């Protein structure tokens, strides 16, 4: 439902693969088969918070904000 596209975009954007962490130690990327939120898919989880109806561009914006030390909600 779009999760694979988000994962692929984040892998490229961050330069890391599954279960890898960025050199700055801020982002670890983990591929999940299911977040049990199909009604809101595609869903991305950051620090146990769901980001519903996410797009690849929005996912990259979220990780950029995290790397900049910003709080994301």
C-alpha cells in the first residue's frame, strides 16, 4: 500500500539499508511487514509514533527534521 516505496526512498535518501544506522547515529531504518494500521496506510513509525498516509517526500522531510534535532509529531 505504498510502504515499499517509502522504504526505498528512505534507503536512497539516507544512504543506509535495513537495520542500519546513519553515521551520525540519529536514524536507524527498519523495514516492517505490517504496522497494523491498514486504514491509514502507508504508515511510518518514528519513536513509537505513527505518521499516517505518508508519502516518500514526507518521510524524507521527517528524517531530515530528526537529524536537525527537531521534534516531529
